[in-house]
């Protein structure tokens, strides 16, 4: 496939692999697994495509790199397709792999937490400055694995969207942990675990993305006059229908042998000291107290390097910056127990700017998607009798609100960056690391 993936390419591909567009997610998984050394035949089995198709995308990526994905992908999403008639409904059904409808009884059984794996949930990770990099990584992965499992019953029930959110966050933290601690483990051991994490994140991510869209739409809708709220009902029903479909697919995955095997393998990994660990060299440092400063400063430098690009930053650049902030935040949180108390202040500052960029990205995604819906409005309405066709007025108003939100976040970003990029933050970071 040519050159190995850069850290930035890997992060962006993982974001796409977690996304709600299945075909693009498969394309990203092909590149990630190729970079990890998997054969075309094994990749084909994982993504349910032919080896020939896998080889074609490998060749395309060698020539074009990330240009094999649609332009503006990082600022768009495919979850918005209005259901206004039979044809449009068929379009929704074919946006992802169809799944047979489940009976209410089976849904209830799933909600009770079928195939639940018991694992302790701890309040602390338990790191020590003298831990080796690999065993510290195992502690971090064990901590978040327990959290992932603890939120699985609530995710299955579906009564509280935060349970699914927390389960998805746990999978993301585990993937981030593998990046931080990767040099301590053999790739052959961790590669199958990463594949399982990506598959789990994809299954959860499709539902979570729609949860966010629906929640924000309902918040907007409730502040409208009652006679205007009905103008957004069609959009709400469309997203709800797509969420129900995505949820059925998620439950099918959580009930699958593939997911149960992943949990079993992960459990073995986090409970077996020494499993998959690279040999420790006598002439190289291996304890956290020597390695953590470099691991944290590398990620801080990656964030700080964006400063020269921010004045004319594109939405894609700001999205990449958000991912880079996330990697810095996770590293700080992983090592928080052995850092000085100033580390908490640094995490708060990082989280504030990450949240700002997250809200900006959400507004950007919604704006693009709503524009696409408006462009297709007349075509979708053409299948309905004249007396049943609806006005796009409220949809246009919602787009305007999202554009105004995006503009506000863009205009206030320089101030948010200035608050982050202060000598006090660098001083607190240095003091936090000095505690080692």
C-alpha cells in the first residue's frame, strides 16, 4: 500500500470507520487493516466484500491517499434522508445493511442484558510511576473495558441515551489507549482487539449520531410556537425511523458471536499480565516516570502546531484539530493519577476547547445535511397529492438557526483558542509532569 499511515491519517480513518455511512466505513477499515498487515482475503471477510474490491481500494489509496473519500466528508453526514413516500422510504432502508424486524419479546430480552459479561468496575485505574508502559496500558484498558461492559445493559434497553454515549466513549478511550501504549505491545496480539473495538464503535456510533440529531431538533422544536412545530415533525419522524433501524442493527451486533468472542478475547488480554508484551530492553527506559513526559508533550506539540493554520482554517482543519485535542485529553486523563494536581486544570482547559470544536462540528454537519434535504425537497414531495405536500419553511428556518450557530462558534473560536494558549497552561502542564 506504499507508505505507512501517519498518525493523522490513522485518526481520520478511524473517525470514518466509526461513522454512519457503511460503505465509506468499510473503505476506511480496508486501509486500516492493510496498514496493520492483514491480507486481502482476511480483510474481505471482515468487511463482507470480495478480495478484488479490497485490492482495488488498496491500489486507489496508494495513488490518492485520503482523496479516495468524498470531498468534505469530515463536515458531512449521511443520516438525513426524508421519508415522504414509498420510494424515499425504500431509500432509507437501503442506506445500510437491511436487518429483519425483531419481535417485541426479543427486544425486551435484549434489553435485559443478554450475553452480559461480568467484570468489576473500579473507581481508579491504579497506575504507579514505576509501572512498565505495557502493564500500565493493560490497567488503563481494563478500567475502560469494565466501563464499556457496565453500560451495555442500559444501551440494550435504550431508555437513556447517555448509557449508549458512555459505552461508546469507553470504546474510544480504549482505542486511544492502544495508540498511547502501542510501543509496549506486539502488534499481532492487539490487532484483533482493535478490529473488535472498531466494529463495536461503528455499531454504537450509528445510533448515537441519530440520538444527537434528534435531541437537538427536539430542543429547537419545543421553543417554537405550537402552530410551527408541526413543520419539523416529518424530519423528526424520519430520523426516528432511521434510529430504530440502526438500533436493530446495533442489537444484532451485540447479540452476535463476533461481539461475544471480542469480549472474551479482550477479557483474557486485560486479565493476563505479560500477554502480548514486547521484551523490555535493558538499555531503554520502560517505566512511566521516564516515558510519560514525552508521551504528553508529543500530543501537546501536535495541538500547538495548528496555531499557524487557524487564521484561515477550513472546517476539515478544525475537525482534525478537535481529534488532536481529544488525543491530548485522553493521554492526560490516562496518566492523571500520577501527575501533579495541576494536571486537572490542564484537562479542564483542553476539554473546554474540545467541546467548542465539537459543537462547531455538529453545527457544520447539520448545516450540510439540511441543505441537501432542502435541495431534494421538491423531488421527494412530487410523489404526494397536492393537498398533502408540506412547506419546507420550518426546515429552512432550522437550517438558518444552525448556520447562525456555526457562525457564532467560528467567530468566538479565536478567543477560545487564546484562553487555551496561555503561559499559565504551559506552566501547569510542566508542574503536573514534574510530579513524576
